[in-house]
C-alpha cells in the first residue's frame, strides 16, 4: 500500500514537472528573444498561415506569429499567477493565522469578513474590480489576489486550529513566547504540508481565472498576448484557422494540468490519500 | 430543539454575513472614482443641474444614510433605474435570471448525478484500473477552462454535426423543455470541471470513510459491501463533501457568467458585461449584490442540509458561513 | 461585446442622421406578382437597441431599425440620392433661406390616422429643438393647400438632407414608448436582449410595398455568434460580416453584398497636444503607416484607402487628386521626425474603445508600423462610455482610432473640422479652412460648391490633420431564400424591398 | 468441546508487485466452549489479523495461503462470501478498540444496532424490543434514551457497551473482542471487563480477547496465548503466564508492562510544610465558553479549587477521565483564564511537561532550537557561549547527550522525546513543574527512567512537582500529598498514605478498586 502510494506520488510528480517544463521552456524563450519573430509584429502578407516550418504554430489574423505569441502569453500567465498567488498568500496569512491562533472574537470577525468576500462568486468580484478600476495587468493581479485570499485564510485557519491543540504549541504558550513568533516559527513550518498543495492549486486556479478574464477582454491588454485573449480572438476563425485555438488552448491546459498533478503529488507525499 | 437552536444560530450568522456583503457591495461602488451625477448628465451639465440631480438621487446625503436607503432598496427589490436601460434594475435582473439560474441548477444536477457514480465506482477499489482511469480523466477535466470546453463543444456540435445552434434560447414560459434543451450543453460545459472537482473530493472521502471503524462494525454485523456503501459510507462522505459542493455552486454561478457569453445566451453574464462597459453602476451593484445573496443563501442551505444529515453539526461543528 | 463593425460607432458621432423614405416610383408599379408577398425575415444585429424616439435617437444600431418605421419629407435611396417621400416636391429660394415643401396626400400613420400638415409642423418644430442640425430653422408655417414653408435663420443650401427627419403624429405623447410613424413596417415589440419585431404596414402609401409580413431584428452577442446563427439558418440577413467570414459562406445559400459605407476610419491625432501640434510629426506618422496593410489586416482588403477626411463614395465632392499622397515612406518619415526634433522617435498612447475589434486591431497594426520609425506606441483600451466621455467629448487623449460616420452629405462629413466645432475632437484649427467652409451654405451653384469641397479636403491633407486610414466596406450576407435586399452606403437596413425568393 | 479449531493457518498480504508479506505463520490453536482466551502481543504481531481472518473481514489484499478454520464444526474458509457474512453476528460477534468511531455518527444508537436485525428480516416492533432489552442487559438504566441518542451524545464507556450489545444481540457462540478497553480509563475498563465476563457466563458465550496489555488479562482470561511476528510463541493458563513465564519474550513483555515504582528506590526532597508555598491556588474556577451566546459547557469545567504547593513537594492529582485534571493544569500554567479565583506563582516560574511524547516537540525544529526557545521567550540575554553552555547543561541533566541536540524529534524515541521536553522545562529553572501524565504513553522501562529523572530533579533542584496521573502506584510512591478530583471539584485531599488507605469519597474508592482489579 505504502510503496504503491510512493510510486503514484512519483508518477504524479514526474508528469506534473514534465508538463510544467513545457511552459518553462516557453517562458525562457519569451525572455531571451531567441525566436526570430516578435510577438507583436504584424504582417499583411502572412495572414492566417497554417503551421509550417517558418511559422511553427501558424499566424493569426494580423499576421502575427502564433508561436511567438504563445511564448509571450506564457510569460504573462506565469507573472499573473505567481504574483496573484503571492498576494493572496500574504493576505491569507495575515487574516487566517491570527484568526486561527487567537480564536474568539478576532476569529469571528476575520472569518465574517473573509466569508463575506467568499460569498461573491470569484470571477464576478475580479471582473467588477477590474472593470471599475480599469483593465490593466496590475489591477488583474491584485483583484485576483483579493479573490483568492479567503481561500488561503481558510487553509491557515483550519491548520492553525488543528495545531493549536498540539502540545508543543501549548508549551510555547506556557513559555509565553511572543504570539508572532509562535505563528511564524512554531506554527508556520508545520503548515507547509497543507499550504503547498493549496499554493500549487491556487496557481492553477489563478491561471484559469486570468484566462477567463482575458477571454472577456478584462485581463492582459493588447497588443500583449495572453491565452484567454488569444482564444477569444481566435473564436471568429474557429473553422478557418483552428491552429489559432489549438495551440494556446493546449499550452493553457498543459500548464494547469501540470500544476494539478504537482499539487496532487504534494498532497499525496504529505498526507497520503486522506485529505 | 437542538435543531432549532442550530438554525437560529446560523440565521444570526446569515444575517451578519448579509450585512457585511451588502456593505462591501455598497462601499465598493461608492469609492469608485468619478461622480455618478456627472456621468449621467454628461460633460455639458451645469452646476445647478448637477446638484439638482445629486439631491434627486440622494447623493448629497451622508454615506450612512445612503447605505441604509440602499439596503432598504436591496431587500425590497428597489435598486433604482439602470443608467443604460432606463429600466428598474430589479426587472432587468429578473428577466435574465431564468438563464443563469436554470444553467446553475442543471449544472448542479449534472455534477451530482455524474460525480457520485464516478466516485462510487472509483472509491470502491482504489488503485484499480477503473479508479486510475477515472482519476486521470478527472484531472484532465479539472484543467479545462469552461470557455475552452465550450468552444470545443460548440465547434463539434454546431459546425460538424449541425445539431446545435448557438444563441438559440426559448423562454421557459413558452416551452419549458425547449428551454432546458437550450441550456443543456452550456450547463454541461460548466459542470464538467466541477464534476472532476466533486469527484476528487468525494472519492477521497469515500476511501477515508471506508477505512473507518463504523464500517468495520457494520461488516461485523453481517452487512454486505453494497449496503454499507449506501447506508453508511455515502451519507458520511456527503457530509464532508457538502462544503465542497457549496463552493462548487458558487463557482458554477461564476462560470455561467462566462459560458453564457460563449454560447450567446441572454443571461446575467451578458447583462453584467454590458453594465461594465457602460459603467452602469446601479445595475452592476444590483447584480453583484443579488448574485452574492444567492451564494450566501446557497451556503446557508448547505449548512442546513449538513445539519439535517449530521447530528454532530447541530451542536458544535463550524458551518460554512 | 466585440462588435466587429465599425459602423456601430457612428451613433453619437453622426451630426444627425434622420429617417426618411424613398418615394421613388421605380419600385412597385404595374406588374405586381402576388407570390412575392408574405413571409418573415430575421436580421441579425449586434447592438442592444435603446432609444425609439426618432428625434433623439443617436445610436446607429437604433437608427437602422427605425429606418423602417419612420420617414421624413425626403428619404435616401440605396445610391445615396435624396428622393421626395412624405413631401412630393421642394422649392428652395435663391438665397437658400426658405424651403417650401408640398406635402404628400393620403399618407396614414400606423395608428390609422391621416398625416396632416399639423403633424408635419409639429414634427419639424419638435425636431428643431432636439436635432442640433435643424436648429437653424426659425419658422415653420403652413401655406394654403398642403404646403409647408420652412424659414431658416441663416441661409443654408446644404439642409435638404436633414429633412429626412421623421414625421410623427402630433397626438402621440411618448413616441419612445409607442413608436408610430408612416414607414413600411410597424413597431410590434421589443424584448430586451432578444429582439425587436416589426410587422407589415398594410396601409403603406406605396401600395406595393412592403412584401414581408414581419421583420425580426435579432440581437446577437457579437459577430461570431451572429455568424453561427446565420449559418444555422436562424438569421437571414447579417450585416456585420468581415470579408474573411463572408468568404466562408456557401454561395449556394447566401449572397454577399459589399460596398463602401461612407465611413472614415481615422487615426486621430490630438492637434492640441505635443508632439502632435507639430505638422512635421503628423506628416511623419502619415508616411510611417501603410494603409493597404492595415486594410488587409483589419478588413481583409475590403476597404478603400483614404488620405483625406472623405470617402470616395461621396462622389463629386471627393477629390481624387489626393489619392496616394501619403504612400508609405519610412525614410521621409524619419527625416521629418528628425527635423521636428525627435530623431529617435517618442512614446505615445493610442486610446481605443475596447468594444470595437477593428479599431483595436488597427491600433495593434499601427503600433507595430510606428515602431519602424522609432515611435513606441502603447495601446490603452477603454470602454465605450469612457471613450465617449474622455476621448471624444473632453479630447483628453494623445491619439485614438475610430470610424466617423455622417449623413450622406459632404458638408456633414467635414463640418467637424471647423475651429471649435462640436465634433472637432482632434482640435484641428485652420483659419483658411474656416473661411472657405463658411461659404458653402451660401453657395447654391453645385459646381462651385464641389470646388470648395476639393479645396477643403486639400487643406486637411496638406495639414496632415490626422491619419485618415480607410473607408471599410460594409459586407452583408443575405440568405438566398430572400431577394431584393439593397445595401446602402450608410447605416440603415431597408427591409421594404426585401421579398421571398421565387422558387 | 472446542468452539473453534484453527489449523496450519497462514495468511499473507500482497502489495504491488513486491513479495507478499507473511502476516500469519502456521497458526494452530483452538478455543474451548465457554472460555475466555486472551491473545497478547505487541502491535504488528498479527493478533488483530488473526481475529479478522477468523471473522472473514480481511482486506482485499490479504489472502489465506493455507490451513483451515473450523467454527462449530464448519470449515468457514470453504464457505461462500454470502454464507460467511451470515456467520457474522449469528455465530461470531465482534467488538473493537476505539468506541469513539465504531458507530456511524449520523445514525442514532438504535439505528446503528437495528441493521443487524433488519438484514435478517425481523419485523420492526420485534427489532426495537429486542434491542432495548439487550441495552438493558449491558447495563443501561435508561435503554430508551440511549436508543434515541446519537453516538456523540454518550460517553466512551457507554459506546463500548452499545457495541457489546450489538455483538451479543444475536447471541453468537464466539465473541471476538479486539482491544476493547485500550482507550478507556481504568475505572471504565474494569466495568467493561466485568460486563464481558457476565455476558460470557449468562449467554454461554466464548470470548477471544485480544490485547497488548498484560495487566487486563489478570482476573479475566482463563488462558493466554502470546503472539510475535505472526506466530504463537507461548500458550498457557493465565496464572502461569503471569507468574511463571516459560518463554523469554513473555517474560520481557511482563517486565515492560509492569511499572513498579517501589523497586526503583526513588528518593525525594525534604518538604517543609510550614514554609511559604511556591504555588498558591485559591478557589479557582474555569469554564469553557461556547459559541456566540457564551453558553457554558459543563464538561471539563472546574470550580472552587484551592491548594498550596510547598517547595520541594511532589503532589499527586488523580481522577477519572473528564474530571477536570487537565483543565486545572492548563489553568495553573496560564493556558486557560480562570473565571474566578486566584493563582499565585509566588515569583517563581512554572514549567510543564505534557503527556504525549509524539506531539510534545515541534517536528520541524531541532532539539537545540527547542531548548533555545524558552530562553528567547523569557528574554534572557546571553552570549552565544553562555547559551550553548546552558543548553548543554540542560540536555545532560535529563540524561541525553550533545549529539541529540542537532536531531529532529522524529529521530528520537518516545522516552528521549519526553526527556527533551523535560529539558526544555528545566532550562528556565522553574520552581514548580506540572507533569500531566508524563509517562502514560511510554512502556514500563522508559516510564521508570522518566520517574527516576523526575525524582532526581526534585531531589537535586528542590523543584516542586504537581504530578497528574491515573496510576495509583506511581502516585503512592512519588507523592507526599494527593488531590482527588471528580466532576470538576476536589473531592478529597490529604497525605497520600491516608487517602489511599482509607478513602472517603466514592470517586477515590472507585479508582482504588479499579487499580486492584487490574494489578
């Protein structure tokens, strides 16, 4: 039983990392400008060309190289998902840790606020925030960070409450260790098993949200490429130029799938089948 | 008695949450840069016109008074008129509600009707071929954004087979089954990733419950595996999955906003985007509040359901809210 | 929210397109085939209608529907010509300050009442208050035997096209709620987010028209959605196609019509803001861009390149000698920039309304082309309301891309470039231009007037007022189950001539 | 006559592609009708698997490779799955270790038991009356109320009774009891064992009793078998096993199980009861509050507790589980705020050692970090060298070595962890140490060394100790005075000798009785 679990973990990890490797390669390419085509360069003579050795993923309706654009999109996807998760994580820490640790009225108050935020369907909150403050990368990132913060707060709170009854935490309290120190040095390291899968899955969900917002035109702004926007633009050419849909969709799914497998691996290696 | 107390306690929390939700909505639309009156009147308005409109709209009153007014309006269904449509916000919303709600309910049904059998099949023998296949399948579904799925399905269904016409919508009052038919595919697109999610949690929960002591007790009482699954494991797994299901519900509601856009259905999603592009704040705040209200009530319902199933819930455990 | 058609923009930019009806005797006539009558048609539209009052309507999407419901004294036909409609004749005084219309008899409103002189006077007086272009009317009065005399406060030989403004019954209080006109179709219902339904006007004054029993304007989320509905057969006429979409359609099932739409897509440079206050910079930008590439990229080649503020579809008023003035010339552009003090280019922002994909795409192509001369353009997408407010009305922008539509009248097209004019959002100002344009309303000789138009266009081009890009074709697909659809060089859907195809 | 005959029974568990693990190795034994047969062994020795094999409740990965199991003359291994299931409940009843979770929490007690009769198609009214009468048999005074209660509303001992009622409902010939008392306190353990014995006689049942704890076997089992690594290595009647073990392993088990503090020769510090106390507890009360409305929860609440602790004194605190011992400890060391009364630490420090050696140290940090933490918390400014010296001193004082400092808790044994926890407590040189069941999870030899350590600390440093324990023998040897708690109150207090010799309160009497039963 145990060995098969380890094997499963290893398989999940391997699959996850190899899928993510694809995106990382794309990211590196976009950073190094290794590829001949500029993602934003239009070309009237090269409209809607199917994939060929010249244009690996073909070209779009403005004659832009889809491969170059996919590479660029990976950059924004990584940027948004990592920054967004970072903000959500920090906010979640600030909310969830004290809530779980102090309990009582602090907990009630913080959870009331964070639960109330959770009552707004996430995408709605992000959409409205971006709509109101204007669609820009920065706004997308903080709006998504805000939307995801309660999720992390919950993971924290549950984790902290679980740990609070552990004797080593009680002992620290008896020793009158500073609460900040207890939270950060005593509790935090022990929450890693719960936090790591949550972070990885958060990255995946963030990516899905970002692509959804970009699809609706409220995410990454043109001319910059993002998977959601590329797909939205490609919808008009669904039958005419399917490569416009296939490649961005594939890369998007690969990234998210890689993250899911990784989070599953993290979950299995820390906690086994039990949640 | 215990039940009534529990429900009472939850009601208090529901009330508090609604208060915070309504305040957040109100505050968010109050701190927005830009003056509502000048947006409405346009750039050529005189100062007198502006102040007249402000007092007509009650914008000159202190924030707390406006909040109470707004709150009263929100609960009596009077949120004023939309800037863009010059119609009462509430009627605009109720007009679109059948699409969004219909899709959400259909999706939820699909999620339940598909994920349960999948999870039972999978959790019955973890590690078996059928379990591994379903699990991998679930992961892939999980990673598919609903709008990509929708594009895929539309391409397949309408372009290749010509069986589905995008944008077809029949009102439930005129042809109920036609209405359901129109919503079937989009609901499926929303449901699919959520099926994967529910399946994953339910499966984990079934596997966990299977190893629990009361299952062993029931076995020692001579019960067959099948009746143990249905009488003990499933209800217990449902209790721990119900939080996930209520989260799924809120995701479904959000997902329908995007998917109805791809399918060109006249639901709240389209109204929302229209309101966003026209900066129609009364309409926006109304939609945001009512969607949140629906979610709050769904969470409440989830709490009540789990309290009905789980007697422990009624006296000590934390609810979703 | 992605409206591919630039036409949608027209709405608020139009100085007042009104509605009229063609009287023309060329339609209808003696040999009426009864089998042509009956049936229904569905037209796809991509904009939610909002206003049904013909005097306050501004959105092009509303006007295209109302064209079938309301008519004016005069009415445009599909060639862009003005024909008598509810009037049978007009007499214009020599100084162009008095217009005398003879009112047609036997016209009935949709509510069954006869159209009287009082209705005409009521309508013109109402329009005078609500339509800015008719504000020059000082008096409307009935003469004897069914004639109406309109006196202007100042002479204007260019006003006839504005008498296409709708004539409405004087007894209807809220025309927006109960749109009653004299047009070939009656307003039946509006279902928000769904459709507008019009039904046949049995008492239409042109006895043979219309053919169809009803017309439904079905609201589609966007061009793609409409296209799919077109293919699936739930829409018969779809006027917002791009060329490459149109090419995808089966010619056995659909007929494609395409023509210039009297629309001017402009890369507007705010003349009041540095560095665009420097003519050399504006010229450099004009030379830096490639209009043909833009047309290929954004319209699949379905557009007429422009170097000046008017589309060639305007006919005689357009000056063909200006063609090719700004053919792409990177070297010249670079030199001009260096002269202006920007040898390494500069940073600029292109503000575009996000709901118009064509303009967003144009901006993307422009940004790319400008990078060749060292100009680094950032694209800022804003929503339509913000664009109208900040960019158009308050001219708080550096550059923008938009399409200008106007009444099918040359004066209407270029009047906006007068110093301080309402629609002069590029803040263009040239005293010579102002002087020449002031003469036009006073000139009654057609030839002379055309010369003046040519001079005005030349000035705009010389000053490189902005970059004029193209007149995008409007492309319409019509199901082959229908016949008789005529594409206008302006933004209307005339359903009166449409009928079922002969089997 | 034998009720069960097990011959040459071998069983293996298959996992993945690896070699199957041999769990049961050629077992041969029989169970005589009417006897109570004890099956003793460490965890992982295969004793539970033996029970599951007999009952036919093995996991899917397990397979019987050879042998036969005859119950009442039938070879059950040759029966079909359905027939075997039918045996359960009718021929074989089972009860398990952890009564906390052994009942479906979503159903009432009645419903939980009802299924046994329901699947055997017994009419509804008869089902209920049979269950009620069985609940009465297992000692419930209000069987109707228990029938309607949910499992979480009754105590652990009551749940175990319910399970016994379920197992005995169909009057099976063989009752397999798998560690039925391991998670119960001593008083409850004694009552459950008594119940099992009564039922055994009353219903003519045979019991296979499985336990890791030799102490419960006494006075209960007729015969005992000892298992190790899947084999039965010793088998004899109870008297002989306990007093004259022939097998070396059995002897080892016995010494490990038997903690005899008297033999350790512990010495304690002198106490001067006229001196000023180091800890004064005056009339304190602590209540848990619950929920929005702040309703009080009766459980674990303490009230009106007063005592003084003198320098160098070791005081015992005893009581059955749920009596409020731990609440009192937590209140004294400041984890809970008393709702009334006063605690005076008399300017000394209070250290605390908890029960569970697994969770007493933070798994993410080294022992050195653990020892440094109290110094940091107390704000003691020290140079690096001084600090290191202090840490080294503390770790040596509890009998660990320098090399342990850089280890993580996961790499230490239970006894070592408990020592490290004591070192953490000692480093601040407290005047009072509260030790909450510091050795109840340790085996006898580790517990003995912790006892020695505590006495050494008391002797050498004059540290007062408040020892919370359920083990009366330990309390008897270690403590000068003793407090007895029951339902949140101190019901008896005095010099240990006197209190334990002539108990006055009924709670004290019950504790002493249970101790005697299980010795």
